[in-house]
């Protein structure tokens, strides 16, 4: 799931990526707002990743997730993937959170990025 989502973003397919996000995001962010954020991210990175290394991964409990994000309503484990990605406009740290959605399907529950130092 994580790779699928990131490949959609590498192809600048914001609409396809929207289809991979879960209810938590869709309940707290409008589609228009999310699309604007993703389009801004696509501009910041400048294109597809030429390199993406999985730096770490872990399984987080719902309590850990709520301590980071109090509005979270996840009830099961959250799979966290931490990447170091090289894009045309720089290197970035990317955190991707995947969890089982209300229908039991794995979906993206969060995606954060920041410049790598």
C-alpha cells in the first residue's frame, strides 16, 4: 500500500492518491483542501523520486497514534514507514502511516514530509 501511494504521487496522480487515503483523512480534510496540499507537495519535490530508502518501519498502537494526533480514531495497529527520498529539488524525510480503514482495507492514514538535513 505504501509503495502504491508513493508511486501515484511520483506520477503526479493526486486523484489516484486521494483514492488510497482512509476515512480519518477524508473526515477531517475536504477533498479540495487535501488536493491543494498534495499539489503543493508535488511542486516542492519537483518530480518523481530518483531514490527512496526505507529508513525504518514500526507498528504503532492506537494509543501511540492518539498521543501524536489526538483527533485520531484508529482502533487497530498503524503501520509507520519512514523513508529518505531523493527528488529533483532535494532530499526529504517522508513518514507514511497505513491502517485498516472502517471497511477493513489498508489505506493511508497520514503522510508527512520535511527536508532532510
